[in-house]
C-alpha cells in the first residue's frame, strides 16, 4: 500500500513502511531546488516534486550532498537517514 498526495510532515507509520520497502527505493541526484519545486535525476530522467519545507531540504543538502533515495510509493525523499516528504508533479 502506498501513501500519496501532498507533502507534509513525515508520519511515523510512513517512515516505518518506507524503511521496510527500502529495497524498492530509486537512487537519484538533486539537480535543482527552486522555491518549493525540486528536480531530481532518477534513472536518466528528470522528475519534479513539490517540497513542503525547502529550507530544511537546503540544510540537508549542505550536510549530506545531492545524492538521494526516492521512494515515490511513500512520497519520501531520503538523504542518508533524513526523510523529507515530497509530492510528484506530473
């Protein structure tokens, strides 16, 4: 079962399921953050997401770099052990 919708605070159940499904995460690299719109390169394609807390994401990028794991099923972006909720923009 997947979560979806708008970005918001990471719920503990969302984090628990994401940890259980970590093998399904896709590796990516942050290309750009423009306000609350994030662009990530995943499998050679650019994907666009809305981020609820861009300031937090900036701090995490400064601390951990631009490599991420994307778990769209759980609306999560993982930078090392930190989680950020995202909503895919089609």
